[in-house]
């Protein structure tokens, strides 16, 4: 047909050419037919029947209705392997599809009903996509995949299912059931799925009453389980040992019992954020023996202290947004491998952080204590830290010794505190011989801090009370690339060109929004810009 491409023998491409109806008189020997992204509303069975050699039929993103897709439409296509009907207006699935089918995509339709032979009796069928439809339990046949035992991928997310479908194909390795209305997993629903590797059950209404100790137990190959955004009050028992990534966030979990996790010997990622956990609800032996567990998310819970018995091999520990008010000497005494620790937005005060609390954390690279109630810089930071975040506290003093020996620190964030020039120990910065980025924005500094380290590349000082910048302010920082002085109180003429003359690497000098200074220069810039715009328009 006109506007269709026939690049090689047997391949016809009529995609995206605004077809209103199924094209007539296509070559009989067509193997692959692309009709996607058109406006086709119906298919004539006699036209389709002529194309008996068809292996791939792509009709996605059209306007096909079930009325426009007759029951016998696919009857004569005895070689059809791939059928793509996603993004149409189908309300019921075809009653019959050829038994040669390998993959069928019906996603993003309005399907409410599937028949026994839609997907049944198809030994070659490997993948079925039914997400974003309107399927309920009543719309599924009892044995939807009878005689189709080789299906490996089944995607049924974003429908209206209340129960996990029965008699799932035993070869499944990926099953998506997220964003349904699931309340219950019937007994034995997963018991034949020994090869299942990924199971997505998030965003449903599953509670602990809707499952039992054996619900997941037979899933011996399962590596990825997502139960987030459900109604669980505790971690389900009987989880299989090979899970690597376990999503349990956004539930109402209050306790972690002694023996619900310890059998999952391969667990690496445990995500428990946005629950209702308190430290006393976590059994001290809950993580015992989990030697591969390296990432634990416990943020947005109700922890009032650091839980005891943290996983010994944990590398990333996220406990921000809790109610933690103290860190005791031995809270991190056994987590030698910790590399990233986030304690931001808790209720910590400087005296309540024991100065030896971090003594064993020799591998810690990143520590975040932002958004707490610290009034002074605490003592006892690990010497190997590379990133230290202390933003949004009440810090008004950096005492002598708090930063000493931190020769590997590259980034230090102290913005939005109450620091003044004379409240910072005079040699504080000199010790930081690897420091590249120093953020002191939003403090009460009246001048550029003295003795900045030679390694410094970026200095953030916006929103302070700086009035003068001395000529030798940046003498100690020849490598500096960015100086940010926006929104201070630097008067006109207070900045000398000679201050920046020898800074060969300087790329950004931001002095917007200072006193008078910006008004006169800004107006000049604006009028110049306007003139340039007018000239461009004239051209």
C-alpha cells in the first residue's frame, strides 16, 4: 500500500501513517506486519486470513475495539509468534489465539474478561503482558494457562484483582501483580513456582492475615520480593533463603522478630523505611548471621535510639528522619564495615553524641548529621571521612581538635548554622589538606574565613553578613574554581580586582544580590541585554 515501507522481503511497515482502516491487498507472503501508531478501528478477518505466513503482527496504539476484532480474526494465522495489541480500546480478550504464539501484549486496554483459550493450550508461549487493564478475579478463567506451561513472564499490574490468580504456569521467573486490590494470597498460590526469581506485590492491600508461614516458602529461586506499600504490621514469616533484595517499605511494621530474617542467608538489601518501627521492637538478634546484608534503610520510622544488634557487615545505613536523641559509646561498636551513615533529621544534641561512638568506623566515608540540634561541632569524627554533612543545625562553635587529623575529607557542608568568624578555631581548616568543597552558606560570617586549605576548589558563602573581602583572602587557595558570595553585604568598591587576579582556575565568581553593588551593575547589565535583544530582533 501507498506510504507503507517494504524494506526487505516479507516485512511490511505501515506504522504511524494515519491509517483509518486495515490496509487491503497486502502481499500474501508477509511475515512481519507493523501497523502501530495509526487510527485503525476494526479488522476484516478475510484480509487477515490471507496473510497465513504472518509471524509478527503489531497493532499497538490504534483504536481497535472488541467489536472491531471478530472472534475468528486470528483463526488462520498458524505461524503467528508475536502479537502486539497494547494501547487500544479492547474490552474483552479474543476467545482464541493461535497455539504458535510466543508473546502476547494486551497492556493498556480496557479488558475485563479473558477466555480459556486466549492464553491456554500454547506450549510455546513465553510472555504475556496484561498490565493497565480492568481485570477482576471474575474475569479470569479458572485455568488461564492450562497447557501453556512454559510462560516465563506474566505482567498483570494495575488491574482490579483481589486474589493472586490460581494455577500459575510453573516456568514463571517474573511475576508482576503490583497496584491491584490484592487482599489475600490463597494457600498454595506460589507453591509450584520453584523457578520464580522476581515477584512484585507492592501497592496492594495485603495484610499478615492474608498470607501464612508457607506462602513464600517454596519460592526457592526468589531473589527479588517487593511487598512495599501494603498493610503489613510485621515481616511475613517463612521467607525463602535466596532473596537478595527485600522491599518492605511503606507498611505499618512495628516489630522485627528474632527469626523472620535470619534464614535469608543471601539477603543484601533490606528496605524498611516509612514504617512504625521503634528500637525496642527490633529483636537484638534479628539480623544475626546475615553476612551479605550491606544496605539497610530504616528512615522515616519511630526509632528513639540506635537499634542494638545492627547487621555486622552493613555498609550503608540510612536512619534519617527518626526520633533518635543520643548516640552511645557502643552503638556502632560492631559495624566495622560501615561506609555511609545517615543520621540526619533526628533529635541529636552535641553532648548526647559520645566522643568515642564512631571509634570503630575506620571505613566510614560519608556521615550525615544535618537537621539535628547540634550547637557545636562534636568530637570524635572518624579520620577517614570523605564527606561530612552538618547542614541545618544550630552550630555556633567549631572547637579546637574537632577537625584534626581529617586529612581525607573532601566535602564539608555547614550551611544554615550560626557560625561567626571568631567562633571557628583558628587552624580549623588548615588540617583539612584534601578539602575540595566547603559550604558555609547561611551563617553569620562577616568576612572570608582565614587559613583555607590549598586544595579548596569550591567555596560557598552566600547568605552571610560579609561586608569586606580582603585582598589576600584567597592567597592560600590557588586552585579555587568557584566562589559564591551572593546575598551578602559587600558595598560598592569593596571588591578589588587584584583579589582574584592570581586565581588561574577561577570559573565562577557569584556576587549577585549585594548592597547597591548589584543595583547599579544589574541595571547596566539589563539595559545592555535589552539593547542586544532589540538588535537581534531587527536582524
